[in-house]
């Protein structure tokens, strides 16, 4: 079993839809949770960062972490064609001041059609 | 502007040849990482370095080598021992938890 599981999709939705992306994990030591967005043939860019359980909102994006279920989610409201990309979840157990290595999901490919 | 520069963007290699992928950052980050990305497999860690002159193997280090002689630079050599080197290679750096990783734009290596 991989430490981080993520459905690769593909996921295709109409413009304006609410998108839900999810990851599950097995290592209860994970403390820091991130979502990255990767456009085709580009490097990933950090979208959201969350520590421990709870919700975090940034514009149209909401990240949720449920440590009791070992489940994290990213919601995209009012999705736009420009949101079409691959979304990667990532997490780290590191308790120090630095991030250390990240464990990534496989990524979910999202297409938002006009 | 600060960032990570990977070069070249595209690289073609003949079987049996070693090639070196460049990664340079001007972010003053201590930690640097090399990942390999294959379709449908996500990012797999090759090597990482938390400080100059020190580095550790990741999950798929066989057939690869690195050096970290300067804080700004973390080159990756793909040796002839790597049996399936065709992939997209990503370099990243980080300084603290909340900043996450900053990634370069990647190098696509193709063995011909």
C-alpha cells in the first residue's frame, strides 16, 4: 500500500461546477498537508498549505484535513477553464523547523470545459 | 526574481551514456530535492540534500548520483546503470514548513 493514495481521474466538469479532490494516507505521523497544481509540462506550484486538522480557505479554494480519518480534500468553487491542470496532494511528518521530504499522491487530472 | 532554474528543458541521450541535469536556485534555500515523474505514477524521490556537502538517497536512487558542493547547486547525473531513464525530472528546494517546495520547470529526458 502506498503511503498516499489519490485517484488519478481524469475528472471533467463544466465551468462553474464545484470540484472535490481527495487523498487518503496511511501514516498517522503526517502533520503538514499541501496541495500543488501542475500545468502540462511545468513544475508544480504550491496552492494550499494546512497544518494538522481543520479547514483553510483561500479565494475559491478550500482545503480540509481530517486526521482521524486520514483524509484530505481540496474544493474548488466556481471552477474555471484555467483551473484545468493536475492536482497533487503532498504531506510531511516532519516536526522540525524544516519541511523535509514530502510524500506525494499520484495527482488528479482535472479538465474544466467552458 | 528568485527561483529555481533547471537546464536543459529537453535532453536526448543515447543508451550507455551518462548525462547531467542542472539545478540552480537563488532562493537561499538549504534543502534541495530531485524527483522523477512518470505518467500515472506521481513524483518519486531520487535524492535530497538538507545542507551543503551532505545528501541522502530517496526511494529510487539506483542509477543516479548527485553532488552538493554549493548551496545554490544540486546537479543530478543519470548514469548508464539507470535502466529506464526516460522521464520528466523535477528539482525543488525548501527553507521552512509553510513555504512548501519551490519547483523548477523540469527537464524532460528521452533515451534514444
